[in-house]
C-alpha cells in the first residue's frame, strides 16, 4: 500500500510502445528482470472479457529455484484502495450511503485536527487525498509494521496537524482509506474484511485472495520481499498492513486479479457459467469511481519521452486517471518494503494489465506495463526498459549528488552541546507516542515503543544533530535527529527528517513533534 516516490512520476505522465506481432513476453520479462535486478514477476493481461496472458517469470526468492507462477501470492498494497472504493460504491447503489455524506454521520466520534474539517469532510473526500493532511501523514503508525490498532490510528488522527487547507492540495494519504473502510461495519455490521470476501472475492471466484496479511500465514505459494542494501539484494521479512488493511492489506495473485479486472472493465458485471451474469456495481457508480476528483497539472514529459504527453491527469475514487494515446487510462500502483505492483485499465479497449514484482522497482513494472499496453493497443514499438533504466540512473545520480553535498557542507569539527547522557530520556509525540533515547554502553540508541522495528544507533552529525541509523538496514530510512535546548541547557524537543530525498514518504518523521517528558 506505500506508493513509492519513484513511482509517483508515472502517475503524472503517460507512456508508449511494442508492435503486436513482435512481442516476445519471455524475452521481455527476462530483459526487465535482468536490467532492474528483480528476482521474480507475475503478469496478466485481459481484453474483451478474456484472459490473454497469465504467467510468472523468475523466482520467488533470490538464490532459490522455486519459480513464480500465476497463482503466487503478492501483497498488492495500495491497489487495495480500489476494492475499498468499490465496496462503498455498492453501499451507494443500495441507498445506504451517499458519496457526499459527512463522515461523522456514520462515525460520530471521528475527529481531525480542525473541528470545521471534521464537520465538513465527506465520504468522497476520504477517497481522493484532499483532506489537507500532508503526504503520508501518520504512516509511521503503519510502516514499518507497528503495534497500533486501527481504532488507535483513527483516534490519533485528531492530533495530526494539517499541511494545507481542506480540499486545496493533493497529498497521498493512507489513513483516510482506513477511515473509509471503517464506514462499512458502521453501516452494515459487517467488517471490511468480510465485506471484501463476500461481495468481491466470493462472487468473482477469487479463491486465492486474502484481505489481510495474517490470513496468508502458512500459505505455500508466496513471493518473498527483496530490497537493495549496501549494494546487495537482501530478502526482507516483509511487513503487515493489517492495521490499515482498507488502504493496502490485500494479498492476491495475477490469476485472481484477471477476474477483478474483467469485472471492472465490464462495468461491474460478473459473468460465469454457474450464475450467468450479475451486477456488483452499477454503471452510474463507475462514472463516479473513474471521474477525476482532484486534477493534476501534468506538465511536459521528461527529455526523451515526448510521446508521453497527456492532456489531463488526476485522482478519482481509489484510482488514478489520465489520458494515454487518446484513451482514458485508469490505474494504480502499490508498494511495500521489497514488493511493488501496478494495475492498469484502458476501459475503451476493454484492456487490463497487472504486474506484480518482488523487488522495489517501479521501473520494472512500468517497463512491462507500457510495453504490453502498446503491444495490445497496436502502438509503435519502443524500448521502455532502456528508457526507464536511463531515468533510474539519472535519479540515482541526483540522489548521490545530494548526499555528497550534505557530507561536504556539514561542520565536522562541531561538537554536541551536551554529554551523551544529557540527550537521554523519553520523548512523546501526540500521535506516535513514546520514543526512548538511552545509553547502551557508550552509544546512544533510539527506539519507538509502538514500532519495534524502528530501533537504531545515534551517530553525531554536527552541533546538536545526530543521524539515527536503523538496525534493520533494509528500511533505508536513516533520519536526522535534531535536539532543541531550553535556556538552562536541557533538551526541550526533538525534530526528525529523512536524510535521503529517496526515502519513502511513509517514513513521515518530519511530522513528529517529540517533546521530552
């Protein structure tokens, strides 16, 4: 469900091409896996209600022989958001909910920082990232796997300060989809989990799909998660989004997702031999789900990708929408630590493509997606693998320059104001809770009590700023830790911020206000 910053670019620009008679999917997949160091990928294509391709390529775990297939389970992360939005569309069809109802009509105890916004925010607002909260605000209660319950997360949202005025700015936010999912039990007395299973998985025959991470424990055909750490591809333990499942908790396979895509492209109809056909969602609600709610300004595409120009782009209800080669494109990406995915629909062409990968490479899923799109849409071939590799190299070089300048500009001769013991103590944030800094031998260590994975060593940077280097290096989210002092020399508060601009936005350290207790 984290949407990686490296993939946000693709939400803003369309991409193009490989001619139908020339596509060799085995060769394409092999090239992409090799170029972007991805161990394995699963791909499916549907068109006109038929499955044209569903297959796995590569391996589930680096260094092992067990291969990915069409039934291998992946965490689809933020592609779960479309399920939550579609679930609410069913309730709208049934007359039990309106898109423009205030949230507090169904969740009277729900509160945001601003009382006026609390009164005014609607169901529609929850699904299109215009609440006024900042990018990824509150995600540390979810990522990495934290101990907050869904109820605690929603209750803590009232203390998260907005970054902009209500409905004025687009800022991707997971917690609002948790609130959206909480509407379902409030209205139906059925949990979000059971609703998704009964209203989607069961009628669609998605027998190998699960709404939570805990539900796949012990399932044999699962992909591992992979992250680059210090120049080496490392298998990570993965993470659970069970406490924010409506935003990103679903695990599925490309075989099952073909059924989801076919239903979407058939405007909510389910066709099978047992029941003939039935409608899950009305055409009227699809017009809502796929209509732009918050428009973007696309801007020009980057050099070398001039064919990617679009006339419009925006976020709908649980979906990104834009123009691609003159056709509406409805899509979403999803990201977890070590696993990223993309699902793309071209409604007018009845074409759907899903790509699930087991390494954090948006370049891989985009190379595959747009090569396949262009093939099945009959577009002129283009080497998307090469183009996205160049984009990745450019981004990495820019990040390296940024980090090199940080190192050059810091004052290496400066000293901390206090002894190491002077920085120890308990620091509390209103929504993240307690952070403990203590001496472990001669080293200062930092630990977030509600997020056990966030434990690390403090290394002096300059003045009263340190860098916390997390013990779990696969997080790749080291952060500056800056202490502010009172007039008497004691510590008043701590501010944090990511060291690298490439840090995933869900590590929203900058939103914390940690005061010494």
